[in-house]
């Protein structure tokens, strides 16, 4: 379905839980967030109803995210149920990778092939520090497990953080020499609870790319203009098996390309990550709304999708987006 600015809204990101087994410093406070009550989390059947309705309006890509999606019980049958829905051409999952080793075979069996793993340091102590307790070895075993299963593509998402992992940019880039991974650097957004703390730690994609290009020759994946993979601009080190991507929500906002809707764990539909406008779907779902009433609500949310976000990352309107990434799903 086209929105009011001729963007084809075909991508739904679903946060299936706001809970997480890590506490990344840039995403969550140490003590975690006040969690949504168990009854307020959408049940899988309710999510599936929203997905069916969205698919009838043109959604063809679905990503499962969180919080940490692999901590929610029943995720494997949920993936299988999504996989069985006609009309979904692209099903993917974003995870921190901690529980991935033990879930990889079941997830593959359930039908998922595309996976994003978030990993901000290749140094065990630094990883432990940024995640407030996570084990790098668990994540590396998870990545190896999805590789062995045959998942493809495997994307490794690295949030670039000044003073934290700016000395590891080449190490991450080198991962693409031997492995067919897509390593994607994401600019740190000053959002939610740790928002202001994040402000001074932002690194622009240009700087990251420059640091890598000083050492390796980077070629755009598609010849002249680098291939866009969603919002990521893709490059390759000559001879490397993988690719390197740059996602620049701060330095180059990509609102004009935005094809996304987001369903939060508590059943709110968001048309823009950076706007707190939400459409409540949980109440209608629980008070017996018809399929056509549900579709109307989704259409209204699409119609209300702003042309671009109004958050100024450098100052006064930062407070506008108060929800945390873990509640929205990134
Ligand atoms: N827990 C899962 C994970 O970490 O992959 C899925 C949810 S997490 C909110 C999704 C993505 O958002 C992760 O790649 C994470 O690094 C990213 N993220 C969280 N806070 C961010 C911020 N302030 N700026 C940029 N990316 C952020
Ligand atoms: Fe959890 Fe992902 Fe947020 Fe880290 S980025 S605290 S893993 S939700």
C-alpha cells in the first residue's frame, strides 16, 4: 500500500517482547526497564492476526525483533506459523545471538533463513562491558551455528561508538575477508533512556568508511553507486567473501525510502521509529474487532506516516521520542 508520500509500505517489524537478557549501555538502563505486564504483551495469535491483515494491505517483508526475541517462549512455532502465511516473501530475525547456538537448528527447521546478529565488540572484556554481562563466546558460537545450518544472509550489526569500538573498525571489516557475512555499521542514535549519553559517542558513517578505506580498497557492491540493502549502502573489500554496509540514520536520514511499520510488544503500531504517534491495536483485538476494522486501523496508521521525522539529533527535540529501542524493536 502506498502512503501519502508514494512510499510502498511493505515491511513490518514486530517486537515480540520488550525483555532482554542483556543490558547494552546505549539501549537500556542497568536495572532494565519497567516491563510490560505479561497480559499486556500481544499473544502470538494476536500478532498473527495483525500480520495477516498487514499482508492483505501489501506487507511482504516481516522481521522479528525485541527486546531479545529468543527469550520469548514459543518463538519456534511462531516462526513456523509466520512462514506458513501466504504472502510473506521475506522473513527475518534480529537477535543479540546469546541464545542462538541452541536455537539455530529449530529456527532453520521452522523456515527462517535470514538473520541479523548484533555485535558491538570482538573483545570479550569490552563485549562484557558494553552489554553489562554478555559473553562474546556465546555470540560467536551462535554465529558459527547459523553459518553451519546454512542461514543466508548472515548480517552482523555493529553500532559504532566513539571511544568504545572505533579501534575495532578494521577487525570488523576483516571478518568479511574470510566469511560471507555482511558486516553493517550503524550510527548510534541518541534515543530513549540513554539518549543524551549517546550524543557525544556518535560516529558518522563517513568517518567509519574513511578509517576502513585507509587500509583496504572498498568497492561499491553495485559498481558506480553502492547497492542499497534496505537503508544500508553496501561495499566490498576486494577479494573478500562478505560485504560491508553503512547505515546512517543520523547523518543521512532515509525517511524518503522508509517502507516500514513497527508493531510494539504491547500491541501498538508505529509508522515512524522516531515519532511517538502510535495506533493501539491490542484493545480492538481484545474487544472482538472484525478483520475489516483491523485493516482500517492499519490503513489509518499508514496514512498518518510522517513524510520525515522531526527529531533533531543535536538538541531540543530529542525528548520527543521517549520510548526505548528495546520496546520498539530497533
Ligand atoms: N536484542 C536484539 C538485538 O540486540 O539485536 C534485537 C533488538 S535491538 C533494540 C535491535 C537493534 O537496535 C540492535 O542492533 C541494537 O544494536 C540497535 N540499537 C539499540 N539502540 C540503538 C541506538 N541508540 N542507536 C543505534 N542502534 C541501536
Ligand atoms: Fe537487549 Fe538488543 Fe537492547 Fe542490547 S540492543 S539491550 S541486546 S534489546
